[in-house]
C-alpha cells in the first residue's frame, strides 16, 4: 500500500463539511485518506470552522473574504501566504478545482500543484476571459487529475497539450461494505436513490419507476436520501401517481448511515442526466461507487461520467432515458440477476475504487 509518511500536503477546496455536495465529500475523503496514509495534511477551506474539527488528525484553516466567487483566487492566495509564513510551503498543493488552484499559481507558491477537475467546471459555457484563465491555470500545474475518462476527453479537447489522469473518486471499502449493520426494509423489493434533489439528478424518473413497478405487481418502494429545492414537487408527483406511501424521503445522512442504507437495499437507482449544450453534466457520481462497494448494483443512464462509475452488465445496467423505467422494471423481476450484479459490483470496487489507491493518482509516481 502506498504511503505518504513525512510528506506535507495542503488540500485547498471551496466546499468542505459541514457543507454538503459531491465536491465537499470528495475533499473530505481525500484529506482523511491522505492523513491516514501518513501525510501531514492541512485543509484550506471556505467558511470552515477550525473549532469544529478538533477530532481530526489534521488541521482545517478557514478561508474567508467578501464576494467569494469573484475574488476567491485572492482569498486562497492570501490564506496560503499566511500559512506559508508560519509553517513553510508544502511538498504539494492539491486544489479541488481550477478556481481554487488559480490562487496558487503565482511565483510565491514555488511548489508542485495538482488540480482536480470534476466535470461541471469545464463543461459549462465559459466566457473568453474565464476560459483563458482556466487554460493558464491548468497549464501551470504539473499534474491534472479528472473524475472520469469523459471529463479527461473534454480537457484534451480544450487544451490539447495536457494529459490528465482519470479516476479520482474512490471509497473507503471498510466503511462501504456488504458486511455490517442492516436497516429494516420497508418493502420486499427495496430501492435507494441518493443525491441533491435537483432536476439533473432525475428523481422524477425514480418516482415513475416506482409507479411502473407497482403497475407490474412488483412489491417495490424506495428510500430517497438527500435534500434540495425539488423536494415538495417530488412529493406532489408521488401523490399524483398514487405512490406516496412507497416513496420515503430520509433527508441528508452521514456516511455511516449511508453505508447501512446502501447495503440494505436491492438496487441503487439514479438516472442522472447530462446536458452537453448547457454543460450541466454528471462528471462521475460518487454515490454509484459507494453503492457498488456495499454490494448494491445500480440502474443509471449511459450519460456523462456515469459510464465510468457503472460498468454495464457488470456492476449494474446503463440505459437510454426513454428505456430507463422499462429496463429497470425488467431487472427488478429477476432477483438472481440483481444478486449477481451486486457481487460483481463489490468485486469491481475492490479492483478500481479503493480510495487508498485512487488517492495516489493525485501525485506523480516519484512521490509515492
């Protein structure tokens, strides 16, 4: 197993717990894993409250400033200079996005820089000046890592001279495991879906699926984990379809609870949509990896970076938008098929999604 003993690493990120979202969870997982592998980690995070992290084996430094989206590079640069003055520069800075990395590309920060690219930040339309800033920032980094081969292809299209490393989302295979506490099922066929309740995540399709399963006389219901602006609308949709008693909203849950829920379900369903025109895409989908590690296969759309997170016919099924409901109902009819996919999902997670191995991609081989 790789080790980072004695290596001093800064992880700079806008989103970090208690903020929610995929970027926050990625940054949290990366910092905890690096620390566990022996690195001397300092997290620089927007709006962080250092007093809230007393139990961690590393420090969290709050980065503050006015009009943050516009001036974040200056706020991170200022926080980094203050930290360097007191503790010296690190062996490597890992920036969670290019927006954050921009603050560390000046001559003052004369140390290696890794920039993570998750998806949305390079797929959404950019003005000429912003695009030029992105290109300058990424070409100044000595290492670029991306969430998926889908995102890497976009980067190579934008900046032909860069060669990003794909696959930076991993899971704690001890926490997210088929073994452990089980949650009592609410339905004979138990589904689960996890994510922010926004249009792109496709929760309307999830509710349609529950309705279709009932029409097919399959005793199916679902746990929906997450919060978001569409919650009331989704509840109304479930009522309109007559399945409100089959759709249970559980709100946000921590990793420990999530692991219990994943392993207690038969199938993880998440028809995330990617709109290439607007750039509103799914760069990977960490929840698919978490479910797979728990031995729970997925039903998803063959769009965006999800095709890296789910291997069709191995760790779940990938479909088109129009066939998602029908093909998933077909899968629900075959428990043996679901169980086989679940075993294969865990095996795939062990091969390529172990966070201790994935985290190593943030660094060049000579540093491992």
